[in-house]
C-alpha cells in the first residue's frame, strides 16, 4: 500500500468570497473548479508545487443553489466557519488500488463512491461513521484516467511544510517536510510567487 498526497482541502462558507481572498493572498487565480452534484458542494483549485511532486489545493463550500443527495463530504453538513473564515478541513490521499487500500485501513471504515465531472472519473472513499479530521484513516482517492493537474501549468505556489499529529501514524509519502505536532494540530505552510508565506 503506497499513499501519496493528492490534495489539501480548505473550507469556507462562501466560495466566491473565499476564492477572492485566496487569489489575493496567492497572487494567482484558480486554474479550475466546478460542482459536485451528489454532495451539493462546489470548489476552486490551485496547483501547488512541492519538493517531491506537485499537488493541488481545493477550496470547497456548500453550494446554496443545490440539494445534497447524501451526507456532504468533509463534514460540511455541520460547517463551523466564522464569517469569511478559510480553514483547513481535510486532505486526500491518492492510491493505486482503492478497494485494497480501504480493506487494509479498516474493512468497515470506508464507503467507496464512483464519481465523475466532465472528463474526470474517480473513486473516493468516505467514512461510514462520520467525518473526523485529522485522522490516521484519511479520505482516499483513485483517479481513473485524467487528473486535475494534467493540463494545469505551475502557478508559482509552493508547499513548504505540513504539520501532522505525532500520535496519528500515517504511511504516506509526503511531498514535502512534515513537522510532528504533539497537540494533535494539523496545518500547512505555502509560499506564493513573491516569497510571502501563508499558514493554514
């Protein structure tokens, strides 16, 4: 079982306002985004470089114009954002065989969903018993063909560091340095194109 970091997830109450704020901080517009009909959410995406491999950053929010067909992912059924707050709410680990990986991480822990948007097709493993983050059993993804970064040029953003709870062992090939946190904290630090750092 080899896991890599596919993407980091930020949440906010209003996607338009949140995306405008991140664009101001990053100095670059998102390269993509769209809607998730099943969950009644929508997102914006930025490409992030890192020392070992690139990932992307997802900003996600409830889509007020849609109704969910099941419980929302990333705990968004019970959002707790204060005003225009943007908060780190998740990470998604990429694997090559999601069914096998899910079994190894807990036979009753995950439900595997088949999802699609445009040319993108993927399988996604969500928790059966409620969303908890951070966790030693993160959300899993297996892309089937195209990946969001396939046609996304570098945007001048770099992942410098991830903070991960030391008590939660996770066999993941991180793309950058990882600092253990003894108090259960999760976070990460980015640098924009002019060298400014942004901490989440």
